């Protein structure tokens, strides 16, 4: 009887684990599908241009520009009204004959460099792009100095006292 209950318990544990894994997989798939469908629904059909080439350029530009309200989404992904206005503005500028660069420059002039998802390397953003390398070099310099200092420190061999935490427990 005891052996049978162990087998039953093991079977229940395996079934529960499999069910949890299946639920987790289903949840991840559902969230991924929701994320992709939300991005696809952000652009309404009345926003799209008739010319497929211009529409492709508009989508590419929209993916480079940050939604100022959402901050972590491009205007291509966002559903807020400001993002819709910016998408329409991008399309208006393209229909007017602006190049992709002119459209982005026009919007950056109105909203600042922050509107770019990847800010251009320039005078005002040089520190932003250079700071990680600067901190990495600074950290490497500190590590070098600490290791060098430790290597120069004299070793006390006549010290008979054990180091803290290394006392024998005899």
C-alpha cells in the first residue's frame, strides 16, 4: 500500500509540473500574440498611403521615432492620439516630397532629440554615447590600482595570529 501511494504522489507531481509548464507556455504565447497584434492595430487603415513605396518609408520612419507619451514605444507601435498625429505628419511630409532625413529632422526640430529612439551621435548627445566607455575605462583603472596596491603590500610572515574566521574549532 505504501509503495502505491508513493507512486501516486510521484505521478501527481509529474502531472502538476507538466500542467504548470503547459500553462506557462500558453501564457507566453498569448502575451506575444497580444503584443504583435497591438502593434499591427496601431496604424488604422485610413492612415495608410495608397503608394506602397511611400507607405513603407512612412513605416520605417515611424519605427525610428519615440512616442513622447509612451516613451518606450515607437509611434508605429503606439495607439495614443499624439502618436497617430505624428504618423499622419510623417505621411504628409512624405507626400509633400520630403526625404526621409528631412521628415525626421522636421520632427526633431519640433520635439527635440528625445523623439528619436536612437539619438544621433553629435555635440549634445556625445556624453550620452561616450559615458559607458568612460565608466568602463574608469572602472578598469580603479581595479588596476587596487590590484597594484595589493601586490605591493608587504606580507607579514611573523604574524602568528590566525586570520578572522579561520580559527580551528578543535
